C-alpha cells in the first residue's frame, strides 16, 4: 500500500512516544513515602505493587470501609501523599477506620483477600489471622498515654481483638504491647481518646 | 439492525462503571446499620439523592421487611445483592460471584510480578476465551469508552460550524502494538504495572470510584458541595485523548493507540466471528469503508483481527451485503462451550455486626492528623473538628517530640493562623500565642471567621535555623482559586464560541437573503 515516508514515520512515532511517555511518567517508582498500612494479606511491598492492578475490589468488599484507595484526596488528612507507583493502591488509615479483621462477618475468608483478583492480597482464612496477618505493629508514645501519666484509661485494651496476647494490661490499665502477636489492625489506634493519639500503627520496614 | 443492541450493552456497562462504587458505599452503610441515618441526614443533597437512588435500585422487588418486622429495611437480602457487584467494571470486577479481569490487567500484573497466580488465571479465563473465539468484541461491545468517545466526537460538528479547520489525521494501526510491546518491556524490567495509567476504561472506573469516595467522605463530615478534587492524573489523560479526538484525529485512540486494543487484536487472529460479504450483492459503494470506526475496509474484505464486531458497516450497507456471522460448525462448538460455562450455583449468607465503636463516631470522626519535621523534632498536629464550620471552635493539639529519644519538646510553641487569599496574599486572623501545655501537648483554640483556605503557622522560637512550620487548613468548602480561574476561563471560552456561532449564523442568513 502506501510508502512509509519520513513524515509518516515521525508522526506515528510521536503519537506512540507521547502515550508511552505519559504512562512512564505516571509510573515512576514510588517516592520514598513508606509506612502506609496495606490491607491484611498484602504481599511484601515490591511484589504487592507489581501484582496490584488498582481495581478497588478490596475497598468495595470491606465491610467496615477501612480500605481506601490511596489518592491525594484520601491521604491529605494524614499528611500522606501517594508516590506515583502508589496511586490507586489500597491502604488502611487506622485512625480514620481500622480493620476489624472481618471478626463478625460471616464467611470463611477475610473479604478483601477473597475478592482480590490478582493475589496481591493472599487469600486468608479468618482462622489464620493471628499467624498470617502483619499489617504493621502498634507503637505507643508514653508521653501521650493517659495510663502512663497516672490517669487510668484502658480504651485501647478494650478495643484490641487479641487482649492478653497482643496487648497485656499493666498497672493502672497501662497497655503493654507484644509485637510478636500484634497484627497491626489499628483498632487501638482508632479507639485512643487522645488527639493526637498515643498509639500509632507503623508498617514493618 | 445491530447498533441498538450494541449501544444497549455499552450503556449497561457504562452504568455499571458509575454505579458500582455507589453500590459499594451503600453496602458499607448497610454493614454499619447506618443507611437510615444517612438518608435522613443527607436529605436534599447530591450525596443523599445518590444514596436514595441506589437504595431504591437495590431494593427493587424486595418487601420492606426484615426478621418479621414490617417497615424495616431488608438488610441481609440487600447485603447479599450488593455483594454481586464488586469492583471496577470493566477493568476487574466480581459480578454475581464471577470474577472477570481485563486481559490487559491480568497480563501486566503477571508480567510485573514475573509469575502467574491461579486466582488471576481464573479471572482472566472468560475474557480470554471470549477474545480468542469472538475477537475484539470487548472493544466494540463492552468498553465504556467506546460509547463516550463517539458522543464527544459530536463536538466536531460544532468545530465545523464555527468554521475552524476540521482535521482528520490518520495514524498507523501498528502504533498500538509498538506501544504494547514497549510497555511490556518496561513493566517486565521495572516490576511495576504501568498501562492502567493510560488505558481509558481503567482510568474511567478508577475515577468513578474516586468520585464516590470523595463525595461520600465529604458528606459524612457535613460538606455537601461538588467534590472537586476527586480527579487524579488519569482524568487529565482522558481529557487529552478527548481533545485530540475532537480537534485532530477522530477515532485515533481505539484504532491506532489503545494498548488494550492491541492485546485483544493480537489474541483474535484465529477468531470465529467475522464480517462476511456477499460478493454478488456488493455494489462497491465504499460507504462501509467510510463508516468503519476502526478505519478498516470491509468492502474489500480487509477487516481481520482489528475488527471489533461493532456492526456499523453491516447497518450502513445499502444492499445488505454484509453480515457478522459464524460458520455453522463453529456455532455448534460455541454452543457446546457455552454449556460448559454455565455459572455454578453460589450460596450466600451474610450476617454481621459492625465492630466496636463503629456507630458512636459514624459519620466518621473528622480526623485530621498532619505531620512534619523541623530540626530534630517531629511535629504532629491534630485538629478537632478537622474541618470545622466558620465560627465553630476548633481544638488544635500540637505534639512535638524528638523521634530518636522520644523526648517531648519543652520550650514554648506559638501558633498563628492566616487566611490565604488568591495568589499568595495572606491575612492574619490569629496572633502568635502560646497554648495550654498538658502532658506534652500544646493545646490551642482557633476560630475561623469565614469559609476559606487558611494556614496554621507554628513558631518554635527556641530552635536554631528555621523555626516555623506551615500546615494547610480548609474551612467549609471554599474550593481552590484555580478552580475559579478555570471556571471563569471555561465560561469565557463558551461565550466566545457562542458569539462566533451567532455571527456565523447571521452572516449565512445575510448571504442567503442576498442570493434570494
């Protein structure tokens, strides 16, 4: 058919290049922003980001609306900004809404892991929560905690789904964490009555 | 007549793209037993209207009765229904328990991770088989962009009317394969999927989710304005594609650049569904070639793998020489296959009680927790309420501590508040003052007089070097000055277009009169 002229070639190369450039520009590896909490069952960071197709199924399926898609609008209340590789990936902002590990929801699996189409969230049985979920670990700031400042509180202990293992009760209802058992669900962070809260869940580095 | 069917299917998909996020949110409120509360709280607002509409849609055919109590919303049945619609149509969704994933999504995920998991294969199997047998039907019948772009292209009539140059640049159809190949190489090398950033149906469904999230999140904290700020970078890309389609090259995206189209075309080499031409009836009128949205030539049987079975040529043919069909043996095989694909029965039963403290603070506590670093210290600022109404008291708590030693900052912390005017002008509304110190926290109370963007400035005079930190604070729904500029610009442009249109109309009327 038609000859491939130089003009034609340049025109087509420009169109393809522009589309490719747009894709790669948005792709740039995630900025140094770490420390976001991923939903339960998430693979380790690099593999999670490669497998996740940013479809939002986990967020739709989450019964407690704890899973948000990481966009600028969602992150700005917590001074979090998605790096380009993070855009649209699921995160949990425990202070806003913590993961209740589908404790009182019927079904055998954690719902977000059940609907994930790519396996970025590995399918987890609810009975496997204590052994396989590691969203992060709770960290306490004793300067802020009421119980460590001679005012008994104990709200977090009542919120913890694994009292006695992940969180033990100390003198004057002081929370004592055991990071071997903490799954990082953030229910303690969510329930803390201080602003800013004394407990914060930090993602494993 | 093929087009009514095709448009109906596309419209259904488009409606799902828009509705699924709302259904998900509706499901969340059902889980939390908050539907009734939200419906009454949001009476009359856009969010309330959408929630009510979703409720009506989901409740269609169900009696208002639960556990024998008449008038109570049938929560369990509604939850079971909502569970049928999960995810982003058509990128990746679970519809009636069947997992469906776009082949582009599946391949880029598998490629980036370097292995294929069985979950992913299960979701991709139906689209894969459909594509191999039927060809690029996804593009012609499912993709919601396929119905949006033709609508947007109608603006070309306006461009022509305004006597602006109407361009029709054609690009090579091979571009998309180059794009797909290059993107695949980058994905495999970089380990991050990239094509969803430039694949319009994926962008569209993501933006719809983002819209629902921002709309309802704002409504939960009592803000009912239009949710500006839901749009992400992908929206810009969609806008750009639309602009090029109108101004420069109609149909260029689907025909020559879409990476999804490339993948689907590549997979449909041995497809069974093809455009057939009855040679005896064909009168070589070239209408079909002109109408083909994929820029193919049905008149000379040059359709092949690029054809998306849209049926435009079939409808356009004046002598009905064209048709889309299978051969008879193919059809028999297909029917056999369809029987194999009959969906398995699936049982639901969902009972659930939301967790501790859900109701107490739902709508969710207006949480704001901003963090920054200054010198060796980490500063955490919370405000309650996070986005107060004008005149409402807002408690600001500031916590300054050294993360290394966990020692709180002992010296005074001062807080100022400024109102931000357009183009960087500021106006001080609260002078620097020391707060109340309580257990390591510096507590301040700020009243913001009017709805606007503010900035809270912390001054730590005891520090060497920089001693101020700035945090943004939005009161009410002031919007951004850039939005106002954009609205003004858009309005101005519309005015120019209207004036020009009227002028042209008058000139033409005058010309007609002169002739008459």
